[in-house]
C-alpha cells in the first residue's frame, strides 16, 4: 500500500502528520485507488480528483460527530480508505464486499446510501435543521460536484438554505466535468470563471478568505457583504449565489492540502451556511485517467501500465444495439431527436450525437427537464427518444405523468439499466419502472427479449406516434439464434409471441431479457420430461389477452420478470385476470405465480448472481416448476 | 356580461379596440370572473390579477400559431374568456363543463393540460427547440408565477435555456405571493426588489426597454450587456438571471395594458430567450379578494357582496381531522416536526404553524426538497411529518425511494387529496400513490377509513419509527358511528379489521375512505338477503395475511379502493395470493375482482359522481355483487 497509508486506521491518525506528509499520503491513496480499481473496476477519475480534499476534510472535522454528505457518492473511495476500510478494497463492488458508494451499513462515517445526483445539499440542509432543532453543534458539510449542483433538487435546497440559522458548509467540487462534459448556463459560467484567473489568483484568494473569516464569524452582515465584494474578480460565480443570499467563497485550489485545512478550520466555526468553491482535476495522478477522465469515470478492470481495458469481448450489449438502431432509424426519419441527461456514452448515444448534433440534446443531470423538453418537442410534431437510466428516470415520474401521459404525446423512452445492474447495487437498480409507468394511461411498456426484439421494438415505437417505454438491462444480449427469426414477427400493440408451445399445464410468461432464462429453463425441463410453455410477453402494457386466456384454460401461469414483483408484469397479468373474472371469467380457473424481485434491496454482486438471488435465473425457474 | 365583452368572440376581436377600451374590457372580464366563481367556486385572486396581462398577450400574439404555455394554469380564466369560451363559465369546473385549467380538448388555444407547478418554462423550451428543429418562426411565450419559478424543474429549464437559439419569452408574473406567502431566497430577493422602487420607476423602465429593444434585436452582444447594466437599479433580479446568461428586463407594471402591448411587440421579434418581469396584484378589482388573496386563491361559491362563503357545514374533512390530530400529537412529542410545500392551509397545517413555528417548514412549491429535508431531520432523530398532496408528491418519488426507503428512515407522509378530487380534475387526482409507494421496501402504506381511523393511524405512524404513508381524500369524513368504536382497535402493522362477518361467499376488502361505501353496500345487500363480509384493510402494505386466507378458503374477494386498479391495493392482494400459491397455496382457490379507477383519466365532476364513474360508490359495488 504505502508507508504512511499503512498506519492510517482512522481519520484521527491523520492528526499526527505534517502537511508535507499528508501530500505523500495523498499519493499513496491515489496509488491504492488506481490499483484497486484496475482489478475490480469502479469509478476512477473522480476518486483520484478528490483525494486531497478528502484528507483535508477528515483532518479538520470529526465525521463521527460531524456530518459529511456525499453527492452521487461515487467519489468516496479516499473517504472509505481513511475511515477504516483501506484493506477491504479487494472486495470493492463485489458480492459481500465494499460498496462503491457511501453505505451506512458499512461505517458510521457514511450517513446516507447515495447514488443519485443532487441530494447532498438537500439532505445536509435537513440535517442542519435537525441540529438546529435539537440545539446540537455538530458541523454539517455537503460535498457536491459542478454537475450535480445544477440538478433541480439542489437548486430547491439552495433556495431554502435560509431556513438554516447555523453552520453548514457546501463544498462545490468543480472539476468542470460531469460524466460527460457538463452542459448548461451554470456550467458555462463556471468554466468562464475558470479561464479568467491564474493559479496565483487562487493562492492569493485563499489568504484573503482566511484573513476575513474571523470577521464573518462575528455575523457582521455589512462586513460580509463588503468582503465578498473585495474578493470579486472580473467574473465570479458570487453573483449567482449572492442573489440567493448565500455567502460564496472561492475559487481555491482543491489540491493544496495546507490551505484547505486552514480554510476548513475557518468554515467549521462560521455560524451560517456558506459555499466554498474548490477546483480539482479529475484523474489526477494517473496519466491515462487524467488524459481521458470520461473513459475512466466508471471503468471495468484495466491494465495499470496503459489503462487499456481487460474486458473480454462477447455478445453486444443492449446499449450498443440501441445506439446502432437509433442511428439507423434517425437516418430514415428526420423527426427523430434524442435527449439524454449527462449520459451520452452510458446510454449508447455517442454515435447519434456525432451523426446528428443538431438533433441531440444533453440537458445535464436534470432528468425532469429532459422529459419536459421531449414533451414540447413532441407537441411540435417531432419524435423525441428520451434515453435515461431506469433508476434516474424516477426523477421524471411526475413529468411523464402530466406532460406526456395526460397529453397523450408520442415520446419514446429508452430505459437502459432496467432490472438489476450488478456491482453498482441498490441505488442503481431499475426494478420499479414497469410499475411506475404501467399505471399511467396512454403509455405502452415494452421489454424486448434480445437484440432482434430491441430493434423491432424501437422501430415500432418510433413509428407508433404513441408514448412507448422500452426497458432493457445493463447486459449482453442473448445469442441471436435463441429465439429464432420465425418467432420474431413485427411488433403489434399488445401482442405476445409463443416461443414454446403452451398446450401443457404450466406456461412461463416472461417479460424482457429474462425470456432467455425462461427458454433455457424450459428446454432443460423438456429434457427431464417436463413440458412447459414459454411466452415472450413483449408488452407489459397493453397486456395480451392471450396470456389471460391461458389462466381461464386452467393453466398455471408463472410470470418471470427482471423487476420488482410489486406492481410488475405479473401483477398486470393478475389485474387482467381479475377484470375478466368480473366480466364472468372463463371455463376454468388456473393459478398464477410471480417470479421477480421481492420487497427488499438487492446488494451489489454480479448481475447473474443477482438474477439467481431473485429466483429468475434459468436454474431457479426450473426449480419452481419441478416443485409443482 | 359587459358591453365590450359581449363582442369578443376571439382574440382577433381585440385588435379593433383602443387601449382605453381594453381597460374597460379588463374590468368587464374581472366582473365576469368574479360572478362566475361566486357561483361555481374556483380560483379567483390569481385570475383577477392577470387579466390585463392576458389581454395584452392576446392583443400582440396570435396564439393559434404562437404558443402560450401556462404554469399550473389556474390563472387561465381570462384566457378562456378571450378565446371563445366566455359563455361557458356557468359550467366552470362542473361535469362536462369548462375545465378550471388549460385543456387542449377544449380549445386549440390551450397547448398543455396543466395543474402542477414549474412546467411552463420546461415545456416552452421544448416547443422552442421544436420550432428551431423545424425552422418555423412561431413565437413561444411561457407565463410563470414567482412561486412556480423556484421549482426545481423551472431552474433546470433556465439552466438549459441556452439550447434555444431563437425567440422565447418568459413572462415572470410576480404577485409576491404563492398560494401561501412565498418562501425562499429568490422570493425574498424579489420582494426586496419590489420595495426598492416606486410606481414611477416602473413607467420609466418600460420606456427605456422600448428604446433599446431594436438594438437587442440586432443581436449586439455588447449592446445588450451595456443596456441591462444601465437599467439596473440599486437591486435588480438581473444578477440572478444574468449569471445564467438570460437577458432580464423589468420589473414593469402588469396592469398597464398600453405599455405591455408595446413591450410584447418588441419581445415578439427578439431572436433569443428573455425574461420580462411583470408586477401584478392578486385579487385586483374585487375588494374581498384583494384584501385576502390567500382565502380567495381557491374558493367555493361565495356571496359577491361581502365574499362570505356559501358552503353548508357538515362533517369535518379529513384535512381538518389531520390538522387537529397532528397538533395534539406534537404537544406530546417534541420530536414531531412538519413540512409542507406551499400548502399550509390546504394540508391543514395552519394550526401547527401557529402553535409550533420553530418546528414547521414551508419549502415553497418544491416537493423534492421537502422529502429530502424530512430525510435529514429523521437522520437526526426527529419525527418529520411531510404533508403534500398525492399528485404533487409524485415530484418526490425518487427522493422517497433513495433518501427515505433505501435508508430505512422514519418519515411520515400525510398524503391529502388521495383518490379522486372532484372539480379540479385529472391533473389533481391522487390515484397513483398506493402504487408508487408500495413498491418501495421499508415503507408502510395506510389508508384510514374515517376520522377515528385517521387519528389512530397518525398516532401509530408517529410512534412507529418507520416510514409510513397515510393517504386520505379531499372529502368529509364518514359519520363517526358508521364503523363503531368496537371495530376500532389500535393500529398494528399489517392488521386489518373485520367490520361485517366474513363467513359468507363474498367479502368486500376495502382500503381507505371507501370503506364507508363498502359498508353501505353490504348493509343494503343484507336487506336484500345477500350476505357479504366487509374488511377494513387499513394497510395497503404490509398486507394482512387474513385477507389472503379468505381466498384460500374459496371465497370471492372484491377489493375496493379510491385508487387506480393498476398497481393498487387489489393488485397487492393478488401478489400475496401468488406468493402463497408458490408456497403450496391453501385448501381451495377463490376468486378476486378489483374495483377502482381504470386505465383512463377521470374528468372534473363532483367527487361523489366520480366515485360512481369509477364503480366504487355503494350502489355500484352492490351491483357488482348482485351480478355474481
């Protein structure tokens, strides 16, 4: 690991080190992170960028008592290393190992499990108000990136910051980069600021802030105002924050541990909320990541020498198939436009952006406006394709309800990372989308089973003029011959496809990528002499009446989905059965069993392991049938 | 109506009038609105405030072609009057009558059905981008209030406004008042601005803007910058918007029709997004509303002479019972704190605010941060009670998922306006909450049947330390003796209560306020000799296993809920049955029928009519049983 790092078992061990030693320690931590991530995969560039900042924070504050709130939290590795978890990094993001995000179950130093953007200022405000309510004086620190601070809920928190009449420090970690290049007015403003001064300016500013902090501590309104004015350069972001009455300080150098320590000591005693604007460099200390922070935002295992990936190539991913297909469709139909929320590469839109820059909108980490822009575009007769991960689209739920579903607009939602997502764990699973979408009128929900199905679904959706959601997982597609072209008619609204004959007692009704597991299970059972039917549902909504009629033919339907059982596809099947029962039912009644995620959070592990834990791997499905 | 108003059948008829005549027309429109609302009830104060503004907009723009986007939309009455709907106001908010909000089904002048806050700038941006994409030159105007502009999605839109390289006018209608007094830093800033100048300043500013508009039209960056600087008074909101690179103009007088017309003519030709800040007075022209705009935000029928309400008094509402109960509980437990999003009176928190101002937080129309503040408070050991209407809580869905459910925090959600809401219609129904909440682990969902049940539920929830959602409608509570105290044991997690014996073939399992309809139906059927059981489910989650066992005793279960059938309580019952089936099931299989809202939007009407339309009134429930 490192000579110094070996001795750091808790943040208190930092106190014995000189500022120079802390600098050496920072290098050792960066090495530890780079090495660990090269083996396990994980977030790299952002973690390398905040090492110095993290050391300085832990040096000054006591986060057993004080509260440190992370935003997204993918940059918490140095924090984990300093808080007793140094030796657990071999298990980073692995089953039963260290989470890649803050996790209160791991350590009292982690306050909230996070993974979504924009929550650090809001929750820090809540905790500050709690301290105020209880009369306690713990410090509260929110660490937020320049990409997260433009999220709507961050702004709502800034606007309500005046509720806190006590200390609360917001550290704005400005690396001028979200996962993709940050978009939007605030980002442009910050980047103008960045270009407008030299490194020497940063140093001078630190000294000036330090000079004035005691005065600010005395709550001298006038002094504070005059002071921020003297700090102002030709352009500073102070205007933005000052108009919301939030004292703003900075920018300062986020790699100068000595200065940061002095600053944090000052801000610890300030009796009001304030923002400290800090510059850091993503990927600092590891050349390939420094050169290409976007590639090393989230990475699989790689070769430490050159940064080249060690992933084996296999089948294409659903994401890749989507990315290729949307370009093909857009070539034929110029009304197709694409929208993403800071996830161009993650959603496979890189090719689209390159080919159709004028038809492509990245709104930054702001999913709600992403949906609303799509609604406006659809009103104008265009065909917007909104590409947002399932879990993040939860931020747009109300917008999908009012601005899309209620208006009956033709917006296509391409929902990547649906189902379990593997190593990112609970904050990133997309296990709720069928539920929160199928309750909305005027919206169809499709889950394609493989590459061919995804292509067909996307063609159907963009041609339909309707609101259609297409959900698919973070996974490779099944082998092309698994379903077979004869079982792949064009998509028709609400029509399923029978893949294995249903003239038997038990039928697997599978929805989405999990069809491949159902097929494998059925074929295995057939070898054992147990015949089961398999239906590729295609649509979670509208539901095929053919599936319902299997029930009234007295069969056992086993629904299978990579989704929560609550409100899921199986639930939709049973609602349709209940509706038919009300109308008089059918010949005889069958039974229904629903396989999918239960009422609990599924921890980080390989996706295949998670499918097994959920009981929807081929083997587990087969077990259920055998038991009947 | 009025001499001039009688002749206005479309906005084109305005063109023939002089500015003085337009002023007279404004008075006639205000009279028409006041009279109509005094008969039908509706939104009053805000509508009176924007009459002059609306006339000027329609005078200048052609909103058959140009696009006018409303925010919330409750202030659209003058717009409806001018666009051919003058004579339909007797049916305002009534069944088959005029909607109280913009509605594209009514008129081509209404673009989006709205009712939630903060959507006008986002959707206007989408439409502006659509125009840009198609190369059309229609004007786009977003009208947004000072209360709505601080909503997160508004900010996300402002931050992304740079995507539009064309005309797009944002009219900031500043009446320094949301439904309740506007909170937050931006509001405070705007109110400081308001106090800092005289009426004469407003006039001078209008002239200055007009002088400079042609220059701005020529895209002279420098000129624009210099110009906004010369306009700046000691304090102006320009800083806030300028830091986001949005040209800001104003404030100007929103009742000076002549000036507004000149200004809009100028802004029609501006080839970039801009904000015009306009002052209006809520309740203008009707003294009782002018004096008490909060009372007349949304009102029932009233006497035009004095503004006194004409509502008959009857049983208390669920809202009132909640408001009293939360104060009682907070007196005994000082950890209880309350949070609302600009709906103090609407959610019944007026008494709480008065009694515990230090334990009360109003975050403005910003539901997401409301949930996050609660999460932070709960982490600090407090007991936050979040009071947000069901439909607006959809804005906090992702926050409830990550910041509450995933953390297992004890936040109590008191969800008013659950179920159908009567005359406000589709944008305001709360038909999705059981679904979007019960899919989340660590969260219980309760629907109390009447006043006594609500009191007991709230006591249970605040004592539980768990996340608990309590949903109840905009309605009066049922008579106290309907359930009877012997049928009202203390709440136990996941336990239902049998109200009418279930030793019969058919059992009504009712969830929430609709229990009273189920009881009435059962008693009516009993008189007819048809015996049916009634269970008060209490919990939609966790579900009582006793309800499930009725199925495996071979009974017909009819679930009844004031909620969408999709993902609702009935669906939860069937999921539990499927789980038990997987474990081997029971003696015999029964059947399930689910009554609730179908897959469509339910139009404005009286709530009792809507319950009937949904098939969950006592009479309709009885019909279903009779048919069996």
